[in-house]
C-alpha cells in the first residue's frame, strides 16, 4: 500500500504507513501466540506479553467465572496467572478446556478435591 499510495503523499507518509502496518502485525502476533500447554512436568502459559512455566504441584486450582475473559490459575506462592489461551468468549469450549485443566491439576498436582 505504501508503494501505491496517491502522489501527494511523500516518503514520510509511506514510512508511517509501513510502521503502522508493522505495529498492527506485532500486536496480532502477540495475541495469536497465546496458549496453555500441559506436559508431564507442568504447564506453560503463554500470554500476550509473558510466558509462565509452572510445575504441577505449584498449581492449586483453576477458576473461570461466567463473564471472565479467561480462566485464572491460583499458584502456591499466592500469585494468580491468567490463562489467555482459553478464551471465555468460546463459552462451551472454554468450559470444557477449563474442566480438562482442572482434572489434570487434580491428577498430577497437589490440588484439594472439590
């Protein structure tokens, strides 16, 4: 688009268009990489900006209240980490994913029975 822009626009305008497009692409990349991955040792929670790696005993519980954008993981050190990889807007799929995660926490961690 910066190459095909109308003649009254000069080089600074074209550079601004490229910079804006790069900024939009970067934000979309950050939002597109979010996920929650489970393995034998624990969880990797990749959010838009930060990545958290926790072992199963560190995860006490996962909660997702109706209306929340994503579930929250309660950790043994008192921290709460959002799991943006499970989107609350996907209603049934989010409930199912949260239930699966809760089952994994109970099976592999030291979570109390509910």
